[in-house]
C-alpha cells in the first residue's frame, strides 16, 4: 500500500526539527478539541479517509504541558480489496515549542501489525523506542537512538507546519529540516511554492503550497510534487 503510506506522510507532511528558526505566526492555528477530516481520491473514487483530533484536555509529559494529538487513517471502498489499513498515529506535543515528548503508532495494514511507543529526551537528544511483540503484545527491550536537536515526530511536524508564517517567505525559498522516523534521522527540504486559490466542493480556499521530500520507510524517501496547506 505504497500510495496509502504516501497519504499518511503527506497528511502529516513529515516529522522534523528546524535547523534554522522558522518565522511563526503569532496566533496558534489549532486548539484543544479540534477535529479535522481528510480524504484520499483516485479519480472519482475515495480510497482512504483520515481524521486528526486534539484531545479536550492537556496532558503532562516530561514535566511539560502537552497537547494529545491523534491521527486515524483507514482505507475505504475499492482500496480495501487490495489491503485493509487501519492505523493510529499519535503524539504528546508540548504547548510552547511544539516538540514531541512521546509518540506512538498502532498499525494494522493487511497482515502487518505494529505497536510502537517512542519517548524523547530533548536534553540528551535521544529517542527510546519500544516495540510490542506481535504475538504476546508485550514490549521488548527498548532501543536507544540519537536524534537531532528539538526533534519532532510526523504528527508534531504537521502541527508545526501550521504555525509557520509562509507570507514572509518567497517562492522557491527552502526550509532545511531534520527529523526522526522509525529508527533514523533525516535531513530533508521543504520548498515553498507560493499561495494558491483552490476550489473544493464548490468552496474556495486560500492555500499555501510546498514540495517536501517525505520518508516512506526507513530506507526510502519520496518527493511529493506539491502539497497544499489550507488557511482562511
């Protein structure tokens, strides 16, 4: 289900930390209790659906107040004939710098299963990865990895993109970013493509457009020609 994995990554853009400070908007573009819905189309057919939610309450992780953000993605329609996907990606993201303090994945893709929990130590720039046994459901020994400074997972990366003030960037400006996905760190780029006016479901939206290189697996990176971030 390579295309559905692309849908997951493009929905959340990518997990990253800024190598250089981005220009932020002064107002937060999201809040507790938020719910957003997404759909993936091939032609006129809906092949995937996604929902992101921000919990109504704040949570404390590593002594930081955090948003609890969850993403749920499923195949639908004809796509389920090929492989049924039912995934949950989530993260606890602090409310000040939008850094990930804990992330988790519960994946069900055909016969593939994964339950993973990652805790982040931003003082040591490390990630502690726990993976559950597919048979017993019990977590094995943790694996420790080095991470870039101020790292974010995929979910926090998506939320962080929403606070960047793209009106202060010029077309073809490049944001160099670093991130952690599965068990590796990445140096990726996002090229700002300008602003567009899109018409969806007979309604017009102002949008920013960018072109990222997205990690699909720990050994594969895919360039997505263009993504649009909607803004009112």
